[in-house]
C-alpha cells in the first residue's frame, strides 16, 4: 500500500484492511483532514512519509506487530499529542516525528535500539523524556529544538549521543544518566550551551569521577550521584539523588546525616569545609514537610553562630531570615577582614522541630545556593548539597516505649544512669537532647518535656527555689 491516499484532503477517517504487512511510502501523505487511524496488528513497517503532513491527525495506535518506523513517517503531524511506541519496534527512523509540535507524551518501547537523527526534532511540547535501557545510540539532532523539555532519563545502554542531539532544548534542568560508563558525546553541542551550566546531571553511584573526567560531560557544572534502582523499580519518576560526597568538594557548607524521632527537637550542626581562606558564607536551608525551624519567643529563627570557628577578633555579621519559598537563608561574614578559623568544622547551629506524626523513614535535607567568600571577595559556589534525616520508630524521651512521656520515663532514665536499667529500656529514646550520650542532661530534658512540652524551658518561666523545712 503506497501513495494510495496521498494528498486526499477530504479523507477524515479510514478502516485499514486486516492482513496488510506494510503502510508504504506516502500512503497518507498530506491527508490534512485525517483525524485518527487504528493500524492493523498485521503491519510490521510504517514506511517513508506514510503519514507526513497529516496536520489534523490527533490519535494513532501503533500495534505490537510493528518493527520499523521509517523516515519522516509522522513528520509534521502537528495535532498529534501522544505516541506509544510498542516494545516490538527496533528503530525509530530519521525525522520520524519531526516537528510534531503538539506532541507532549512520548512512550518509547523497551526494544528500540536506535533513535535516528532528527527523530523528534522540533517537538516543542515534550516536557519529560525516558530513554529505555535498550537504546544504544541517540543520533544527531534527535531531540533538537524541544524547547520545553525539562528532564531526561537516559537508559543504562546508551553508549553514544550525537552532535546536537539535545541542542536548543535549553529548558532542561535535570538529566539522569543510568549508564555507569559515560556515553560518548560527539561534541559539546550535544546539549544546549546553557544546559551545561543550568542543568543538574545525575550519574550512578560510584560514577561521579568518571563523568567529571569524560570529554564534554566534564562541562557540566553540577554533577551528583543517584541510585538508578529507584527508576527501575518504578518507585519514582524523579529519583532521589544520593547524599552529596563532601570529600569530592573543596569549598562547601554541609550538614552530616543525622537521626531523630517524631515529636522531637533537634540541633543541626552546620559545617564548612574550605580550601580557600574564608571570610564569609551563606546558604539556603530546605527542610522536608513536617520539619520546621524552631522560633524564639519573638518569632525569630533559632539560629546562632558557632564558637568553634568564629574569626579571631569575633567581629561578625550574622543573620537568618525566612524566604518566600519557605527556606531559611543564613548569612555570615567578618566585618573587619578577619578570616574564619580553620578549614573544616562547625560554623552555625540551627534548631529544628519534628512533627509528632512524622512517619519513620529517610528524608532529604538540602542546602542550596551555597557561597563561600574568600579574602579577595571571590565567591566559591555550590548549587546544592544533600544529606539525610532518618526518622526512627521511637519518640525522644519515651525511654520505656509506652507511648507517653511522663514521670515513669524520668525514673527509668535515672535507674539506667545508676546502673539498673529497667526491662525494655530504649537507650536511643533516653537520649532526649540528642547529643549521643545518655546522662543527667537527659533527665533535665525529660523534665522540661513533661513540664513545658519542649526540652527548652521557656525564658519567662521562673526558677523556683526549694523550700527547706524549719
């Protein structure tokens, strides 16, 4: 079946006969009124220009019998909004879906080996793209001019990406490459120039150094590791990245992984690692839902400069303020040119509250827009650093695990400190002030929780003296 209906501008619908093996060259070329078509399950090939220029075509079903989608097969089908390429297809031909400007939903089957040049070029409505593990090569300009493309998942089998494959697709913000070995890039124009500086590149755990040393991949400013298994399991289309490997960074502000319990208050120890001589730092803190920065009696965030690394003369400007997106911005700088002591260690403390109904599990803590200023007023920036908060299955202070914090927890902890721990005593829960040690300070913390609902005694609460009997 070739050229049979080519140029039939009045053709709106058609039922193709069962048993046909191929939709040949130019069969429905420029049938501009054709609205939809259901291809029979006997067809193995959709030929050259078969539906090219069918500008009204908004629905097409490709059966699992199709092996080849040829060049320009759906070129300029400007009303087509979605396409599902079955697992039977092995190759997507040159310019097969070129300039399908309404195409927003693309599902590529798990048997496609090659995506030919210009295959989806000019598909300006696509926002996300998942390349299956079966794909070996993405040829030149395959997704060029996909102006709204935001995130890409590149399968583990991708070995080559052609020149201009994603060029002019300048809105890309996230690229997840599942390949352990960096795919070969034909040139630095495989991606838009801005993509290298604006997008975050995620690579498999353990592959960071490989990508940072690979030609053209090393142009990406922000490269992080993640676990591809999250994609493979279907648990997430936006997989959580791995914790940032601080040892690979020279100038950075960070928080180490930590553990807490639902309903507790915790102090975050923010640290700075600097190869340069630092005079100031700044960052934005993003917390997961259910975790908030504690406020003092006047409503200000409970943030303070650490005494470990303050400048020699202790003349510092330090402040913190909540931003419109809910983050906390922290800024610190020497006011007289004195350097911050040392090269690694604690620089500030932030008190956080964890909701009572916070579910057990791991949660991301993000520091973004990190900047360290050196003595020459040069800023050393890191886009983002991630660490993990682990919510445990116990409540801080509830050392006897009965679900209530009361005087029995106070006495249980006292017995533990005297060397007579009661049955079922939870040492982690007994560490009410979360400093890693169970001692008399935890007794005080439990007393405060019982009396005031927090480990911190309100400043307005009077301290009563004991009364000695006469």
